[in-house]
C-alpha cells in the first residue's frame, strides 16, 4: 500500500482489491486450484466445499488435516507477515530458477538472493521490517 499512499483514490482501490482477493470465495478458489497458495483461512477447511469442487473426500481430508496439523504444531514456522514478502519470494524464485537451469552455481545464486534481499529490506525500512516481524511472532 505504500506505493499508493499519496493518492487517496488509488489507496482505497488497492485496499478494495486486497480485500476482494483475500475474501472467502475468491481465496478458496485460489487455494483449490494451481495458484500455489495454501489453505490459510478457517473457511478453507470446510471439507464439503472441496468435495463439491470435485476433490476426493479421503484425499482432501488427509491433505487439509496435514495443513491444520502444521499450522497448529507448537514448532510451526509461520510465513513472515511483513511488507514485501512476495517480493522476497519473487527474488528467491528468480535466482533459484537460474541455479536449477545451470546458469549460476548455488553459491552465486545464494549471494545474489542475499544482496537483493538486503537492498529490498533497506528500501522498505530495516527497522520497520524487524519490528513487524517480531510483532507477527508475538515477541
């Protein structure tokens, strides 16, 4: 949202788009199909909706229960809730693609990721990122 803060109309539109994409029905569709998103809302764990969409009940029950088990595990790893999280992922995915394609070696790719993440963190604000990350962990 930082990119549209100066324009109230764009700011409102951006929040509206985020709310739409994160809403129950569209987000359920996103996790059911090939978006790469995992089930993340309580409403995503309604097995009957998955069965109605064509998933085998035994399979989807096992899958969703494994997701719930990982989310509720005392040693769970929670996705960082910080500004730019998908930018961090995108940077890593781009570099990993180069590594897997043999265009760069693993160490070069790791160095490229680290350098790009440092730059992004500085752009967003390092202290803000640290504070928000700690807050998301309840620390």
